[in-house]
């Protein structure tokens, strides 16, 4: 059973490569372009990992991340924040909201694939 | 009434009283007699009538003319001598008694002159010592002034009511209102002036907010009395740093404003802005797209053609986008917001306490701090962030009909959690989203900034927190917290006068009279604009016009020779030969000068917040009043007239014209019958009159106005 990955990203340009890369790694990939739709998909599909953009229309990735972490159903769901917000304060915010990784654009796709692989092969420590 | 007229009147009255009393007594005695006694008396006296009447008339004549002689030769010279003695001992200039005095008083006059010379000698000795001490103090002040003068930033020092006490050259240059086209010649074109209100010069709500905020912080015992704001002044974008000044008793005695024009730099990037460019999120996204596409292409060369094309397209599109971004400089708006909404280190608990005091707010706030022993600092723009909170309170009150809110403050790692909690209905997420787009009061009319932008500027997040089965709900504001304070922060938190060298001792700080009502202000503490006009003729109602206005300011008893107003005016009519003979200004000279309609608004603004002073003010004011309808400008400042004040001081001296007063006080005219020259001498006369008025217990503006009204000259009308 392949691991499920959900990409929530409103920039179609990066979705092309992200989706392709994750599919090539043998994951089951789904894509949504906003947080509302993303939340619905998460509740229905229960993905193992979410590649979540922060700058989304209407509701930010920070907010969705925070909400998911407040819900114990998603304790084991890995959240990787993908963002162009490159400052220390944004990184701190991402970690405070419960992201497992905070990846700043531009990033190496090879490193991203490795990070996703590492995260999915371990269990989330809740303490 | 003039002295001589008063003398004649007194003499006539005395004679009349004498004659009527004598006649009355005789008549009374006569009517008391019986008819027989009256007949006997008349019969007895009639043969001797001439012997009785002639001596009586001679005696009466002697008494009446004797009285006249006494009044003219003793009373009047003595009254004049008294005025002169008063002048002799109160004037700062060297003078001696000149009145013609009767022979038997000449010894007194000589003694007084000798005494006056002795006092003058003593005074000179004291003055030379004072002057020496002043010189030393002046040197120290000059060092300080030179230091301030050298600063590239504009420095303005105000008292606690925001009235200007000191400013440097850079500040003077910053506050020139180029847009209103100040046309006055030889005039201080800057709007700054000692004793003027900084609030009037920079009428932005940001300034008022900042001053209230610093006063409130000081009241609450905070020593952090520094705040920044940015605002537009004409075409200039000013960044103003405001620092509270504490006196040795720890009272807030004034403010220092350090102003810098940011506009010249707005087209350039500072080094830190270049770094900011690298952080630009759009660029990062484009680079990320290009990089991930290239790497995918490298790693999977055998990918389907359709995918290959899509990735190539991404590379091409985002390379173009990146180039465009570099050309069009998209950081500009962001940089501008950072300039307009500067953040400063703020102790959040203290800020919340100051926010709590708002009597107009319909909601009751209760603040609960998780840890009151520690001060948490955040980077905040109080002006905008307070607006955000006030807006949220207002919306919660209106939408959910709340009357009470609880503010809870806690810290999680590097962030402050500011929770606005209530009991009752929950808030729909869509409402909060709409609120975030709400525009806030900004620093200029054509520029708005919304809550969401302000939150982003603060790196803050906001969300609704509520459990479906709970009655308690809340909005959580998540604001980055600073771990350690900047060491410079404490140093620049306020200025303490007690810790400065002695040359920093400005008496002006303690003067609060500027904020008092005019009539209560002491003569020596008021701010004056002394002015004079030259005109085409003497009849304002008959169409004569102003051709020149000259004015100079007096603040705290000092004539400010660099704060003057001097302007020739084109009257658009002929000048009468008599007037030309006086001032020597010809119509040709005035051809290219501005019209009175252009000059009056500038003059009106120059005299703002001051008492108008003129010699024979009724004449000059009449000309200004004649223009009230056409210009819409009303000169309703309180007025003092040096002519009337001189008559109050020396009611027994005949002459009070400008030349006589100048001579009396030993003053020289730079240019007699020029508006500026006459205004300057009038200003000096006013200062000479102050000690004399004080000796007559005329201390305030109201005292002076009431005394002047009673003066004979106050009856003059134009």
C-alpha cells in the first residue's frame, strides 16, 4: 500500500514537478490548490504526509497546520511547510504551529525527496 | 483727559466750589434773621457796602488765582517730576530729570539726579558682573547649539504642551511649506518658530497620539519614553523620533523630536533593503520553480513529452517573471509600508495597560497576564496595532453584542499569545476574514493600509479559537516575542535633564503659560507679534490700502530677530503725496509685489497663537479689519497698544508718539517709517514698558488691556 501524499499549493508551476517527483517515488499523490479544499481532502483521505504551502488564498498554510495539530486524529500526519517566507521568525512560527519540516524556497528537489522519505519512514514523536 | 485740561478743569471746579460755598453761607445766615433784623442789617451795612464787598472780592480773587498758581507751578511740575523720577529709576537707559521745576524744588531735582547717577553706577557694576556670568553661560550654550546645529537631523525641543523652545537649522529647512508658496521677502520661510505649537505645524493624528501615549506611559511609571512615527509634510516623508524629557523631579517636562526626511532615500535601497530583496517571497517562488523543474529534468531525462514541455514552459515563464521583478522593483510598496509603519521595541504588558484606558470604549476590558514578573518585548507599531485591537473590540461589540472582554497574555516559545476572550456566541471564520480587509486610518488621505497588511508587517497571525460545546471563545493574536532587549534601548529611553551639564538648563521648560487662557498670561511670559503697516493714506474707510507690513516676534521676553515678517504689497491704487513724504515708497516700487489678498493669509499664519502689538494699534487694525470680508481672515488675537500703555504709565506726560517714546527710552531707529523698522522699535518699547507696568500692579494681559481702555487715547477711532 503506497503512502499517501497531499500537495496543497496554489502555484501550478511547482505542482508540476512536485507531483511528478512524488509519483516517480511511488507515492499516491493528490493535489489541491487551497486550504478549504485541502482540509476536506485531508479529512476524507487521511494522507500520511502533506506538502503545504503557506501563502494560500483565503486561509494561510500556517492556520491549516495549526488546526490539524489541534486535532488528535492527525497526530501521525506529517506536515512539511513549503514556503518562500525565508526569515527566522517565519521558521519559528512554522515550528510553533507544529510543522515537521519547514522548507524554504528555493529548495533542492533531491533534498525534498529525501526529507519526505525520511519522514515517512519514522513515527511522529508526540512529546 | 490731557494733564493741562485736567488742571484747568480742577481749577475751575475749585473756584466754583469756593464761590458757591461762600454765597451759600451768607444766604443761609441772611434767611435765619427775622424781618426786623434783616432790615436793621441792611440799613447798617448799606452805607459801608463798598468797604465790605471790595476786600471780599480781592480776597476771593487772591484765593482763586493763588490756587491757579499753585496748580500750575507746583502741582503740575511735581506730577511731571514724579513721572520722570519713576522713568529715571525704572528705565534701563541712562537719563536725568529734565522737567522745569520751581526754584525751591530744584535742590530735590539735583539730589535725585545725583542719586540716580549713583544707582546707575551700581547697576553698571552689577550688570557687568551679570554680563560676565552670562558670557560664560553663553559660551556653554553655544557649544551645545553648535552640536545641535551640526546634526543632519532636524531637532526640535518642545515643552510638555508641545510648544517649541528650540530648533536647529536642519529642522528649519525641513519644515518649509513649499506647496503653499510662501512669498514673503526677508522672512523666515520655515513654519517653525519659538513659542509656536508643534501640533499646529504638524497637524497629524500620529503626533497627538504619540504625545498622549508618552504622557500615559510616564503616568503609569514607565521610563521607556521613546516612540517613532512617519508622516507626510508636503512632499516630504518624515520619520519622527519622539523622546520624552524628564526633569530632576521626574516630571515629564517636554519632548525632543528628531526628524528625518525619508523621501530622498525612497528610490534607493539601503544595504539592509538589498538583503530584504533576497527575502522577497515572489523571487524565491520563481527560483524554486525553475530549480525544481531543472532538477526534475536532470533526474528523469526519459519523462513523457507532455511533462517535459510543461517543465520547460515553467522554466521559461519564471525566468521572464524574475527578470520583470528585478526591473519593476516590486519591493517598493513593501519598503514603503515598513517606512510608514515602523516597528519599535515595546513592552507588551505596559502597552496593554495603556490600551485599557479608553473611556469612550463601550466594552469593559479585563487584562490577565500569565506572568507579571517578567516583561515581554515585541516589535510593535503602537499606533497601527492599537487601531487593529480597537477595531476588533468594536466589531465584537457590534456583531456579538458583547459588553465585556477578557484579554489574556501568555508566551509560547518565541511568541506572545494575546487572547481576546468572551463568553457567548462564536464567531464565523468568514467574519474575521472580512475584518482583516478593513482599512485603517493611515498617515495620508490617499493611502490606506488594511489590518491584514499591518499584521503581516508585525509577522503576526490571528485566528478564532473556540470549541463547539463551550461557551468561551476567543481571538488569538500570535506575535513574535524578543528574547533579549537591545542594550541601546535603555540608553535612549528618555532624556533626563538632571543628568546633563548646566548649559542644558532651559527656563522655558517650566513655562506653561502658553496653554493658559490669554487674559491670565503674565505680560513677561506671553508671545507677541509686534507689527506695523505703511499705507497709501490715513483713511482706511475711504479706500486707503496697506503697502507694507513688518512684524517681529517676542517670546519669553526676547525679541526674535530671525523670526520676522516683512512684505511690500501692491495696493493697486495711488499713494497720497502726504503718505509718500512719510514712508518714501512709490507706486512703481510696488508694481511687481503681491496683492494684499496673497499676503494676508501668510501674515495671518505668522501671527497665530500670539498677542498682536502695535503703536496706535487702532489705525493698523482698522486696515486689517477692512479686509475681513474679502479675505475671510479674522485677526481675533488679543491686542496691546504701546501708545495706550505709555499713557497708562505716564498719564501726566503730554507726548506718547513713537519718536518721543524711542527718545524717552534711549532707543535708536534702524529705519524710521519703514514697517519693519517701526515694528522693531515698538517691540523694544513694549519690553521697556513691562517693568513700569508691573510696578503699577499691571501684570497680566487682561490687566494691561483694562488699564489701556481707561486711557485718554483709547478714544481714538479710525
